[in-house]
C-alpha cells in the first residue's frame, strides 16, 4: 500500500497499527472460573509451559519451569505475589518473573494477562 499521499497523523496511525498487530498475540489459556482465587494451574501454550496464578482475583502468568532444576512453579506455595519453588525453595516474583531468592539465579518469563468475557488470555 502506498501511503505517500497520507498526512503525518494518518501515517503515524498506520505505523502504530502495524507495530501493535505484530507485537500483541493474545491467546486464551483458560476460563476465569478454571482457576479460582488462591489457586494456580499450568498450561501448555505454543510449546511453552505457563503457570497461571489467581491471587485474590488478579491473574499472573509466568513460566512454570524453575530455572534452577525445572521445578513446577504452579505447584509452589504463594505468599503475597511471591511463589516458592516446591523443589528447592527459590522465590520468584509473580508480577515480573524475577528471581528473588536462590538457588535459582535467573528469572522466568512473565506474560501480560488480559481478562475478556470470562476468558483469561495472555500476550505472547
Ligand atoms: S528446581 Fe526450583 S529451586 Fe531447585
């Protein structure tokens, strides 16, 4: 498409739309009712294992596989917005995926969660 005749605002809009459509890929991973408050579950999404936590109605999605030895973070204990790996006790921040306590040294991915019409979607 030749946009040479469009003004700068229109061109800016087109550039924004193009950038957004290539960056955001929302994928439904569960229904809101599938993971009640205080619960967590793991899902396979596009080849990745993702842990979904419901903390008092707010959902957080991070990589499920602990970077230490692969423990399942969805099975860990949660205090506030911190999950403790069930295998050797590393802590991860549910908001960012950052490691907060060894023995893990690296964080896990975190994913933006979008709730829409009873669906839990994550941005990949
Ligand atoms: S596997 Fe998670 S702390 Fe070791």
